[in-house]
């Protein structure tokens, strides 16, 4: 049995504890704030067991509470782990600086890098640099800005746990350019050239998942052509990413406000690729949420 190790990392306040709790609920043996120096001995011992049992699926959280020298040497430890035959995946969580500041102010927690001489903002900024050795090796980067605890839980379940080994997990997410391009995007496609339902006043109250907007865009030749071209492009190139051992891909589709065209295109692509991949998720970043939001 090949041991599976998931390393969860990211800046403080980004949702690492939430992700680790999900993995624990799903049968992973979880360790929070593991010193990096213990990572290789621990996994080597677990992998050497004929029947690893609970240690066959392990998840550890590594963050800035580690010594800076150990963080700087992470790439070497990561390489040694791979040489032992352990299946390693790194999930890196982050959020924009303002969101992290707000989360710390709301919880009144102390940042692990802040002290009498280092402000909270300075600590958040320096933490990003400290964790670069992990972020640049990450298999999955998740920006949790504006994401509720429930959304993060669902994303971890669907993208990480629901993915079969050696299978590419896809996320199609719509967004509005006026709110900024999602930082976790692997591909970004701009559909603002399509006819905009917003300028039909009878459609403004609807979004891209509503039938009136769907009918409006389906009758437009440009919409159909755009979707067919995107399907063809992704059908051609996604297998190449899978062949290069890429585990996750995030495809972001943007329009002006993220309410109509990008939502419709994302839904169409999600439906199409669910017939080709078993782990496909669709997320609309700008649509109002039906449940009460709870910060991570």
C-alpha cells in the first residue's frame, strides 16, 4: 500500500485549520503544526510498515510557526519524500491582506509572527515570504478571500478527497473583472465580447443560471461558438497537464460583473467536462450566497 501524505500550508487566518478538520473527518491521520524536521522521519516510519493502518493516509499542517531555516530547506525534504515512494500533495491556502487583517481583528487572535516591534500587517506580509518554499511547490492553491467556512469545506471534500489518484481535478469558476481576476487561476478566459444580458432591462434581475438568461445567450451564435472553441482548446490541452502529473486545474471565466455571461459559460463547460472527468466543480464567485456567511 502506497502511503498518501497531504501537506496543508498557508498564511495564518487563511483556513488551514478548517481544511485539516475536513481531512480528519474523512479518515486522514492529522497533525497540526508539525515541525518540518520531523516530517521525513515520520513518513519514512509510516511508509516502512507493512500495514500502515491509520498512517496510510496522513495530513499535516506546516506554517510559519516553524523555524525560518527549516522552511527554507523544505524543498530538499520534499524531494527526499518523493524518493521514498510516498504520494505527496501540497495544498496552499491564502487570502488577500485585507481579509487576513479583518479575520485577525474579528477573532482577536495574535499572529504568530507579531510582537512588540512587528505590527499585524507587517507580520502578514513577512509570512508570505517565509512560506514561499511551500507555495511554489503546491499542487493546489486556494484563495479563500470572500469564501465562507462551508465553501472551503466543500471545496476540500470535492477537489481533494473526491479525486482519484493520478486524476486531474477541475474547477470552473466565474468572476467579474471589475472585482479582479482570481489569483488561484491556471487559465483565465474573457467572455466580455459576448452579448450582455444586462443591457436588456427585463433580464437584470436574473443570473446566468436562470432560464431567461440561458435562452438569451443560447440564441446568440457568438455564445455557441465561444463555448465550442473553449471545449476544443481544453480537450486538447488538459490531457497534457494530466500527463505531466498535474493534479488540479482552475479555469476562470470572466465577464464584467460575474453575474450573467461568465456564469452561463462556466455551467456549460462544467456540464460538458463532467462527462470526461469524475472530479469537476463549478463555483460562481460573484453570485449571492443563499446561506448566512461565516468567516473562516
